[in-house]
C-alpha cells in the first residue's frame, strides 16, 4: 500500500513536470464566433482546452508511476 501510494505521488510530481516541459502546452484557446453588426462585439466566445495534451500528460504520469513502482519492487526483491 505504501509503495503504491508513494509511486503514484512520485509519478504525479515527475509526470506533471515532464509533461509541462516536453509537451509545450500553450494554454487554452479562445475562439470568437461572429461579430455583432451594430456594436462590433463578439456574438459567442468559445474557450477550449487541448485534449491531446491532457491525455498525453495523463499517460506520462501513469507511465512514470508504473516505472517507479517496478523499480522499487525490483530493488526490494534484490535486497
């Protein structure tokens, strides 16, 4: 239990750091849809997040967590 929890926590910390540095996330995108003819104000604003970056970040976190767990288990069996 302790090994799994610490592996998950370490994976989250290292995975978020690696994802931030490697995936080059630029923030959410704001799309303006049309403009009002009278005032020139946008009719609709759509803010979206990049799902690909989110999914790849999640996979990096999961991969690093599993890697930490496997290394830890190997080192415990070896000693």
